[in-house]
């Protein structure tokens, strides 16, 4: 199963979006920072089952710098 990472600028936005898309079925766990939780749930995206992961950042996203293995 593929995983889909969604990164919001604030934890409240990540939490709200995860709750909305999961119909209140998302589980929450702690991340590296106590301010940035991780919300996970299974979802159908383009008729494919995926694991949706929502989290947030502290500060502002200025650019994306993923390794080649994570750019797809």
C-alpha cells in the first residue's frame, strides 16, 4: 500500500483535514516535536487504497528538498 504524506503549516489544519477526510476515523500519534502530531488513516485515492498521513511544520515551508527516492 502506498503512503501519501500531507504537510500543513499548522497542526490545527493537519488535524482538521485528517478528521474531515477520514470522517473522524484518523488515529493520532506523537511526532518528533510535541507540537507537530501525526494523523493517519486508510483512504481510497484514484480508486487505489493508500495510507494517508497528515502532519505539520513549525515555522514556514520555504521549499521542498526531497531525495530522489522520495520525489515521486
